C-alpha cells in the first residue's frame, strides 16, 4: 500500500497520511469497500488522488481474490513495489532496483553481517 502511496510523491508527504490511512483501512477488505470520496479526501495531499483511490481499491480486490505468487501480478504494482517485496519480504539482496533509496539500502545491507540463527 505504501508503495502505491509513494508513486509520484515523497516519503514526507506519505508520512502525513499513512497512519490515518491504516486506521481507516487496516486491511484489503476495508480498502476495497472504502467510500471513494472519503479516501480521495484523505489522499489529496499526495496528488493524483482519484487515480490513487482507484489503484488502491483494485489492488485490494486483486490481493484478496487472485491466486497470486508475486506482487507484480496485482493491479498497480510496478518495479519499485516488486523490488521492495524482493528486498524486504524475501530478503533478496541481488535485486537491481532503479530507485535511489533502495540502492542505498542495498549498499548498506550488503555490508552487514548475516544474522546468526540460534
């Protein structure tokens, strides 16, 4: 969801609406059945609010209803979100992102010692 919110805006902008968004829409069910006008008003500071609402609602529907294996099979998920999934969910540090922040994170992560399994 945050990757959709980050599209064409900054983290600072998303930080201003993220907490309230997840209070109102804590899961895909709530996001899919959200009142479009209310969600649009909340997301207005991010820009492209009507497009964002449509993307979030279609993504939420796909999340619940498709038998998906990778996020990029879901509506609205592009390279940035897929790369983020690979890095943060699958712990794959061999991704080749084009996003500067993800590149910085990978540079840092590759210098860290692997966690010891106890």
